[in-house]
C-alpha cells in the first residue's frame, strides 16, 4: 500500500500565485543576502578567525601547476583549490597579485564565496520546503533560513560550513527525486557528484552518505514509487547497483577535488586521528577546556538558541518529529526520509562529542529549518476559524523573533572590531617602551591598525593553560612585577580556567584577585561589542566560546597602578597550592 500524498510537491499552484511567490522569495533572498554580504571585511584583513587563516595559508602555498600540495588536512582540498583559482582570476582581472598571495585578501575572497553559497542556499531551502509540503512551507523555511543568525555568521567566515550546507541541500533535493524514481540513474549520479564535492570539502561529509542510504532503504521497501511495478527482488537489485555507482562517483569526485588526501594519505590519517582525539576528548588542547564539565546534547541545545534564536530549535525538533510520524503513518511522501535519517544519526553521534563547538551542528540546520517551516505551514493550513487566526499570529511572532535576533546580532558587523579598536587605543594611549603582558593561546594585541602611528613595546607572556606548578607561579609573580599593562584579549583563558579549580588552582586565584583589584592592576579600558537593537544590548557572554571569540570578543586592559613588590604579589596569590 502506498502512502497517501497529503503534501505532494504542489507543482500545480495557480499561475496567479506564482509571480507573488517568486516576488516574496526574491525579497526574502535579498534581505538574507544583504546580511550575509554586509561588511565581510569586518576584521580589516587582520585574520581574527584562525581557521580562515589556516585555509588562507594553505591557499598561498599552492601554485598552479608547479606545487599543488596544500600541506593541510584539517579541511580537504576543494575550498583551497577553489579560493586559489578565484584568487588567480581576480588577480588577473585587477592586476593585483595580492588576491592569490596575501592572506587577508584570500580570506576576504573566501568570505565572498561563503556569502554567495549561503544566499543561494536560501533558494534551495525554499525548493526543499516546497517539494515536501508546498510553497507556503517553502517560503516560511526560506524566511527562517534567510534570518538565521548562525548561517549569517558562518557566511562571514572563510571556512567550510556554508559549502557543506549547500552541498547537503543539493544532495537532499536530488535524493527526494531518487526516492520517487529510484530507477533513474541520473539521480544517483548527481547524488554522487554532490556528495563527492562535499567530501572533498571536509571529511565530516562522510556522514552525508546516510542520504543515499536512506534512498536505498526507501526504495527497498517500495515506498517511493507511485505505482510499484516490480517485486521485492527487482526493487532492491536495481537501486543497489545504482547506489554502488553513486558511491563510486562520490569517491572519484572527492579524489579529483582533493587529490592530496590520497597522495599524502598517511599525513591525512595522522591529522584525522588528532582531530578525532580532540572531538572525543582524548587529546587535550586549551581551546576545548570550555567543554570539561558540559553535558552531551544539552549543551548543544543551549547554544542552538544563540545560533537559531529562542524558538526555531524547539519548533524544528518538534516539526521534524511530527514530519517523521506523518511519513511513518503514510500520510506524507517518504521523500524526506533521507534527510531525516541523516539528521537523526548525525545529531546522535556529534552531540555526544566532547568538543561541542556550535559550528559542529550546522549540517542539521536544514532539517530544523524545514521542520519549522513544515510545522508552521501545516498549522495554518489545517486550522479553521479563530484557531487559524491564532496560528497566523503565532507564525508571525516566530518570524519576527528570528528577524529581530538576526538584526541584533548583525549589528556587531556595523561596528569596528573590538580587537582593532583596542589596538588603536593602545597605540594612542600607552607610551612607547611600556611593558605589556599578554596571554598565550589568544590573539596578540596590539595588532596592526591602519591610520594609527604604531609604537614599540616590550612584551612578556603568561602561559595560562600550562599546568599549575611552582615554576609557573614564580614566573607569574615575576611577570606581574615587571608589567605596566596587562591585556586579556578574550575570555578564552579567564572564562574557562577558573571553572576548573582542581586543575588550575593558581589561575583560579590569579583571575579572582586580578578582577578583584588585589594584584595592583586596575581595569583601565574595556572593549565590548554585543548584539544590539533599538538601543537594547543582549549580553551573549554565556554562548559557546567560538560564537563570540572571533568576531566580537571582549578585550580588557589593566594598568599596573599599585606596583606591588614581589612579596606582596606572592601574598595575594598564596593559598593556591
């Protein structure tokens, strides 16, 4: 028995409605695209995002076709080669070789790629929503995607999240067609191409293989055809061969766009083992200390609220659950099974990792946005009378909430980066030759600033994440006695180390007495940038570190006004042992 198609592709909407739908979609894409392209050079080329910098360094090493080895495996080769190819083209067109050699120019070019793919993805999400539940669901999904804070933020980085979402959407749309016509080889071939490009972008995309697996399972069960004409054996044999063909194309495309993954396979495996250790918590690095006492899944849910707003995470999960039940009850086309299967397995696996960076869950955003769009559309479509009016009002509130939060967040790109502002202030106000203390594992301030006369300073470093030992204590005391100023360039250390007093008793004591004014250092300047709208600021300091630390960290400067001697500093810090 075939499922009832209560929500087919809705290709038959009236001709009168199509221009209006297209106009609204273009309006939504224009709004979302404007936010994605707004001030892409927000760091002034100073490489405040370390992953973008690492990709740019790999791009700069490439020379077509003399040296094709990026010597970089944290990401795969597609982004590296694409940025290099575009950089060479722009350099040739403008006569400026910096576009393919200078790291700042390469990062900016990569951000344009991210913003472009992120904008096109709005249209792909509309198409997916339309296919699964009609044009109304498509427009609602597109709106929520256009003003998704997390997707706007990742569009401002020259990293791979927007590429992964783009290829996942291409894969999902083709999978929906393959579910309905599994005998058509071209659907499987195109799934292989999209999946191969995704895998050539990042190894995480191996998980995207669950999408064609979902198509295969649906096909084997005979759920996707309008009128099955073959028996179980025939239904499984043909799609299985097509699935194997898809896997072969997947592997070939990935190898073609990321050849050094195979050429330097030992190096690739070493990097993957290291990255896997970081994800699982078996490799200890300073930038995962923030996850030491966090709970699987719950921590992610809390941070989805920053990335997707206060409503979409819950609405999306509820909508996906309802969508799944509708499919299982044969009230809706099974074309959404591949995406839902991938999302369920992905969040179950990644959500349990030790390293809970908010960007890790970006591949589940398409399903959450589609689930939200489908739920809102169904609520409006099925209710009648006063309940329907309430549903329309609730839908408007959801859309308005997403819009306002996204606009508030984007206000940070309308202001000078806090690191740049802090650097300029330092050059203008701290005399040359001053002794400045900085922390390890953070951005070294002051950095270069255009239009400001630079001064020369002397620097010492506090190795904050190093193990707390007597030697570290003595060095810290000497450094504090020596310094004139102390810079906390972000919360990376003071926001994490005091939360682990058993492991970092010295640093716990240090930060408590520093902020308490007992070390002789007085806070003299603070540079903070929070999401703002209508004069109201939203303190997002509680968000996962990487949500803030790249594009709007809080920078704090302390001046040594007490000039305590060694014995006084030791006395203040005593008791840490």
